[in-house]
């Protein structure tokens, strides 16, 4: 059986796979990182989004073997060792940007990539277009968009801390 | 998905040798079309030949009056590359509307052209800009490349290596996205280039095509009014739950007007 070596959230793992094994199957079933979800399995919903060498990708549409030698970050890799949440996770909590939470890991991973690719900041329109690949059946998106805008301000140094959602 | 053997060659020659030795082997570039198809068990390749390790397929360069884009260049790179934005900004804008961020981070121009989905965006641009498709063994004009739905002039063991786009004076693109699939119901790419005016239509028919009457009208006078006067025939256009052939025919004129406005 082929072997793949991946650095997941900073730790190197070597696992046996079939050629057809998907990256998301390795993450969930071999490494037990079940924060990455499978919603549609048809490349549309974005519940499975992780970062591959810094870019957001759909882990249900990549073979594990294609990811050989890459650095993967999943939702489990965002919080600090002491449990402090990433500003994007904190903003999703503060802005009530989730209801059932199924889409949330993928939303957060897509949102972080979106903010990182727009160092000068993002308009509301750009945030909405940037979420094209993530489907949420609960929230209606408005609070997700607000959370991402607030987190972008913190991540890019325009705000020292998260603006309160109540303001 | 059925299992298969996986190869990751480091050169075009090695990839072609594997494909030539095994007629059931298939190349994989971004995998954004092929992997969903394999999950549905729509076909059963014996082997996948991953092109991502081949340096010859990467990179964007200027060559005389043309912009040459390697087959493995991702949609995201085309959308954000400074050379593309300077030489053919409409192509960069078009690439920025393909699928979503995650599709653009993996999907490639070569995969899209080789796949020739009727609703894909790149085939219309290649036709309108009079692109040349460069393979491991020959150069094929866009007019001779797109043969029909999901069908191109490529041999089973032939690899697309790069696409050469003559740099136009101006170009523009507009499409109407299906609200659910987000693929083009109809898209029109217009260009005024060194080989004349080109109008490429995608989404509307079973295969992207050039709209000769619109090309003639724009050659006579480059204006929104010129294309507004041309009616696309619904004969042989797609008709499905998303829209009738007549609806799509009307959309072609509407999108052509918007594309000319986009080109400026
Ligand atoms: C959710 C979603 C939305 C999408 N929306 C759009 C859209 O709006 N517009 C659009 O145009 N596309 C869209 N796509 C398709 C996307 O652009 C694909 O990336 C593209 O069609 C195929 O490129 P790929 O690199 O992923 O190719 P792959 O899936 O790897 O391959 C596609 C086919 O081409 C062959 N092939 C690949 N590379 C070569 C080569 N160099 N030489 C010869 N043959 C080759 C493969 O064998 C396969 O048959 C979407 C896809 C998804 C999943
Ligand atoms: S599970 Fe991957 S996109 Fe839906
Ligand atoms: S919070 Fe339920 S799907 Fe988004």
C-alpha cells in the first residue's frame, strides 16, 4: 500500500493509504481529526475546507497521496496551546455566526484564507463573494459576514481586540 | 471511487510514456472535475498520472506578442498574476469568477481546456482570443481544438503543455451564472486582437463556439449597439430544466452586450 507523509497542525504523520483515499478520510478516520466535516462529498459545500500549504482547499476533492509532503492546517490547529481561540474562532462566537455548527470549521478555514489574501482589508461584498464555496443552511450568513469583518480588523492590526457584537 | 495506480512523473516525456503504455491511464491536474467524476464511478482509469510534479507545465511568460500560460497554472494564479492583469485583464477577471476560492486554488487552465465542459469559461476565451494550444507534440488552434461536448482534439496519451494567447487591444467577458450550480447559463468573451475580432460563446450550446455574425458586426463597428442588433439562433442550443434554447439564445445577445461594455 502507498504511504503518505503529511505535516498536520505542525506534527508529521506517515500513514498507509490506498491511492483512492481522500485527504479528508485520512484526517478524520486515520488521524481522528473529526473537526473537518463532510457535508456534500461533491465539492460544493465547503464543510471539509482545510489549508494546504496555506491555501484553502476542499479536502473531499484531493487524494491524500496528492498531498504528500505538504503542510495541512485543520480547525484543530488554530487555537493556541493554552486554549486561547484564534481571533476568527473568537469572532464567530462573539457574533453568533453559527447555529448547528456543521459548516463552521470550513467557514472558519475559508475565512482565515480570505483575510490572509487581502492584507489591505475586505469589503462586505468581498467577504460575501469569498464565501461562495461554503454553504450554511442555518444562519443566513449575515452574522458570519460580520464576524469575518471583525476578525479581519484584529488579525490585521486595525483593532486591538474584537469589537463587541452588541455595539 | 474504484482504486487505481498512482504515478507522479517529473517530466512531460515521462508522463506521456506512462499514458502511451497504458490506454486506461488518465492525467490528473487539479482534480476538481476528475475526482468528482471518479467518485460517481463515471469512469474507471487503471492509473492516474499526477501532473503537479512537472515544472515544464508551470509558469506564465510573455513570448513576443503573446501571453503563454502553462497547463498546470491554477485559476487563482491567472486571476491574480500581474502579467495577466496587465496584458489581458479580462482573462484575469474571468478566472476570478470560476467556481469558488477553493476550486480556484486547485483547478488549472489545462484541466479546464482539456475537459471542455460546455459551461466552462476558458474555452470561450480561447476561441475569442484565437489561442493556440501547445501539446507535447504539436500546436493546435482553438478553432480546431474544441470538437464537441467534453471532446477535444487531444489524443488519449497527449498532454496539453501550455496555451498561448495573442495579446488583444481589448477584451471583455460576461456570463449569467446558474443560481444553483453557478456555471454559466451563457457566457460571451469578446476580443479585438492581432488576428481580428473574436466572439466566443460558452454555456449556451453543447460546445463553446464562435459567433461569426457578432464578429462581423464588431469588426464593422466596435460598440454595444453592433452586437445588440445580432440575434443568436436557438437551433442546436441547450434546452434543459434551467432554461430553453430560446432563453439561452436571447442571453447570448445580452451577455455579448455586457462583454463589449466590459471591454470598454
Ligand atoms: C464546485 C465547482 C464549481 C466549478 N465552477 C466552474 C465554473 O464556474 N467555471 C468553470 O469553467 N469551471 C468550473 N469548475 C471546474 C473547474 O474549473 C475545474 O478545475 C476544471 O474544469 C478542470 O481543471 P482541473 O485542473 O481540476 O482538471 P482535472 O479535474 O484534474 O482534469 C480534468 C480532465 O482533463 C484532463 N487533463 C487535465 N490536465 C490535462 C493536461 N495537461 N493535458 C491533457 N489532459 C488533461 C484529465 O485527465 C481530466 O479528464 C468548477 C468545479 C467545481 C468542483
Ligand atoms: S464535503 Fe467537501 S465540499 Fe462538501
Ligand atoms: S450553522 Fe448550521 S450549517 Fe451553518
